[in-house]
C-alpha cells in the first residue's frame, strides 16, 4: 500500500494540526472525491464528511473513551470532516447520553476528543441540536420544550413553550458553547435545523403559532435559527466553521415543502455566514422514515431534491446526504457538480476505512452499509451504536482490521453457510486455520440470501458477498449443496466444529399437525423460494399469518400482493412490524396501506379452516369470535423460529468439540449472527 505523507505545515487545514505527519489519500481513482478541496474557511483533505450519528457511548454527559475512539477511527479511516452527535450546548439540555459543553466541566475530555480527530487532519464539528417536542422512544417527554403548545405527531408530547428570554438565553448558550469548543480544538459546529428538531419546529407553521418576534411570518419563524448563527459567528474566530442542516421537504401539511425550503435557504445563506449547507427530508411524524432512507428507497435518494435546492444557497457549498454508499456513486455526484461534499453516516459506521479502501482500489474489501437501520434501532433503544455488517464498531483496532494470526494451526469444520458460519469461516481462515464449510444449499447466505431476493432486500447481499470473497481469498474449502451429517463431519477430521445450521419457523401449535404434513400452509421461507420464479398473477387471495414482525415478512407480503388479487395479514398483536425500528416501521405501514394489503389485528388462524372450500377461518385472540376469508389460494405462516440443532448431540457424542452459533444457538437477528460468527472466528 502506498501512502503519501505531507508535513504538518502544508496540510490543508483551517488551523495548525496538533500532530504531524498526516495522511492524504491518493486521488487518481476518485479525483473529485479524494482530492484536497478548499472553499473559504473550508480546507479539507478530501470531500468525504462523516454525517452526525448518535453513538450512545456517552455516560453522564461526560466524553468517554469509547465515544472518542469511535470518532478517531473515522478520522483515521480517511474522512476529511466529522460531524459529531448532538451535544448539550444549552443549560436547558440535560440528556445523559449527550456530552455537556455549556460549561467548563469537561474541558479536558473535549480537548482529548478534538485532538483524537484533528490530529489526523480531519475537521471535527460538534452538532448543535435539540429534539424539542420530538420523541422517538416510547411514551411522552415531560421535559420537552418547543415553539408552541402543540403535540408531537408521533409521541403526542406537548412541550413547554419557550419564553422570549429563554430563547435569547439558548442563543447565548449556543454561542458560548461554540466558543468553548473552539478553545478546546474543535474546528466548528453544525446546527441541525431539519428532521423535525427544535429549529425545524420554529421554522414550520405546523408547530409554530407564536405571535411574537419568533413566530408569525417566515422572517419571525427564522429568527431563532438566524440569530443563533449570528451569535456563534460573533463569538468565534474567523476560521471557525458553521455548517447548517436544513429541511428540504418534511412531507407534512403546513410543514416545510420544497418551495418554502428554497425560501429558507435563500434567506439563511445570503450573507456567507454559513460554510456549508445540507438538506434532509422527513420530520417527527409519519414521514420519520424519510430521514434515514432504508433498503426500499432508490440509491442517492435525496439527490433530486438537493439539485433543486442547490440553486438557492448563493454558492454556499452543499453537503449531499441520503443513501449514498458506494465510492463510484459519490464520485459521480461530484463530477456532475450536483454538490461539493458527500456526507456518509451509516456507511462510515459500517466501515470507517471506506475512504482508505476506495483510494487504494480495494472496493471489494469495503464492508458496505445495507441501509437496514439496525444502527438507528439500537440507539433509540438506549444501546450503543452497532451494525449488522461491522461487528467491531468503535474498537481500537477497528480501522482496516486484519485478524491476528493464531499461535497454532487447527482444522475447523463449519456446518452452515449462512452469515454466522461465513463470518466465522473467513476470520478463522485468515488467522491461519484450515477451514472447511458445509452448506446444504448450492449458494451461500442462508436465510439472508432469501431476504435479499425480496423487495427492498437486495443490499443485504453485500453482507455475505463480502464474507464469501474473504473466505475464498483466505483458502476456505466450500462443500455446498448437500446436508452434512455426522459421517461427513468426522471425515473432515476437525479439531473444532462450529454448528451454524440456522433455524426453522415453528408450526402454529393451535393448528392440527397433520395440516403441516399435508402442506396446507407454507412457512414464509418456503413460500419465498417457491414464489421467486413466478411472474404471472395467480388470482384469488393470499393469507399471511404473522407472528414474526420483522422486515422479511412484509417484503414477502409485497411479493404476494404482486401475484394475488387480495392479501390479508393476520397477527395476534395490535398491529404489525413491532420488532422493526420505528424509522423503518413507518415505511412498512405506508407500503402495506398503499398496496391495499389488509391487516387484521388480534387474530390467529383457526382449526375450523375448510381448505377444500378455499376458506381460512380465524378467531379473535381476546373474544374467540370466528370470522372467515373465502377464495384463499395460498396460506403462509411466518412465526418465531426454533434452532436447527439436530446434529449437536450426536456430534458431541462422537467426541467432537462443537460450538453452536447464530440462530442454531438462539434464533435472533442478523446483527447477532454476524457478531457471534465474528467472535467465534476471533476465538478460533
């Protein structure tokens, strides 16, 4: 690998770097994306920006080592600028998982944070944001503040209305916090005025019905934001950067549409006080899913909107956001002059060395973001940021990690070529072990491969594609297309066996067992396989019994709707998709409703079904009341899963050391499968 080094004095920086030398990536493969770039106060070694992501690695408002390490890793991996998660920058902000910056309590921690990033010639910007009345978590927020006493669209939280003096005090707090951050070594701040946060709530008539100077017409509704920018600019030095995230289209009546977004952009950028601007979509409402596009959105989802609004920012550099995951994609956006900077949030969570690998022609080694929003679900549930396709998020050796060589070479046999088995296989092989993997299917990927073939699932293929590529590179022997048993396993003479055979959906116990033998109901995975080749409409009704509540079930429902005239989902819960992060759940609800898929809550199929008459009966789980669906051509169940571990006992009885992982141990998520497979490979 060739590295190009520059002395500290010549590094393109808005301040003298705190450590030298620093790495500048070769740019011949991506000349727009990876070349140094300057515009006014912005002086960056390339055009890659880490967009703000909450890490949940902050405790008691104190900068923690795991949090600092996360940001240092993104700088080491090649990002030119990093925007942090929100900080507590006002006395009114007391959230424990945000770092406090409005007083001097954490100066040493803030300096350490800045040093860890800026020493890599990477600009560190702190995000100023308040969620106001918005709330993603369950329940309501009794401490919420807002523009007006109007309820949040999702949680129905009604905020305490900020008085004029409180607003002025917040503005002053923001300015003094920014100045403090500058003294600690931060290069700037980003004000987040989109996504339905507090600034956004002041900007929109939907949430601001004030009649004082901070309400009324657009000029008044802009005042809180514009005065915050002015106060920060006055409090900080000339080199200090101010970024701004604005609503582009929140999709709400009396919200911010594209026309009003253009007006806001024109007024807020006319004086050059802002160094870059980004546009986002959605709000704290039924359009929440717009703000982190998932696998059902088109690539670079926000670019049409960004192109329209870019004409209204008086030449201010524009940071593109929204489902940009590939270096070629990013280079093309810049080459077409659709923006000046590219923001990567989730892709740099998945692989902090994304810039480094792209620069050196190692694109096949990038662990790509699959836009599943598991990361978002983790942090909303109060868990540290995690990723389905990066089991090492935030670890000290995360950047361009290579498995350490084992002290002793062993023979390892892995049964199961799904994502858990593949992850264990490639890492164990990279450590120097002789690895053989048996797979019942002719193709790798297991249940994840099935999901990848369904609507919105295509990007999941990058998980097992990466694993398979690494496994082949490190010499894993693949035996695919048959069910390995005790004899085949013993014949491989293993020192250690990893059982990664996955799980099977459980037959609904309240239905007669003979129906299963007769194939009267199909499990969702069998249905997905058998329907994948069908193109012609089948007619009639398909019924899907849902006790799964994860995304694959609803992707299958979309396939059913394409093939059948009517689709009915029965579920024993009050609604569907309960186990999907809220930011993706809303999209599922929208798709089901838009496609005319019927959802029947509190319902389970009944043994009263008359299959010869194409009738499915179902009963209400609370009252027992029976109803029926006629004209049923297909009935499918998607239920909790049981481990497929029939080999565990006989293999152990044969004297082998056997380790079950993934669903074969306990049926869980893709996150659990990759994490457990990874840990298994590291231990090997």
